[in-house]
């Protein structure tokens, strides 16, 4: 279990460009030589992409809610109209 966590941490560090040059070289050598490891890296890369997508989506919803609240404020809505008309 502990080695799996260490491997996940190592993959995260590589995906986030947090490894030293030597560590990154060793990681990339292993990536080329170990097909099972390469599959784990690709799965984790997909997870990172999905997490970023979900985070952006959540942020967009949050900003739309704030914008909706601001539009209900008459002063803001009027000021916005004067800027864009």
C-alpha cells in the first residue's frame, strides 16, 4: 500500500513538473521501459485533466451565481448598462 502511495506521489510530481532534472530523467526512462507503469501514468494524467475540468466548471458556476446576484443590485446593473451601451 505504501509503495502505491509513493508511486502516485511520484507520478503527481512528474505531471506537475516538480521533479529535479535527474529524477525526471529516471522517471521518463521507467516510463519507456515499464508498460504497466506507463498505463498508470496515463490514467493519472486523465484524472488530473478531469479534476481541472471539474474545477473550472465549478468556478464558472460560482462566478455565474455572483454575477446573477450583482445584476439584482440596481446600482450595479445601471452602471453595467452605461458601460456597454
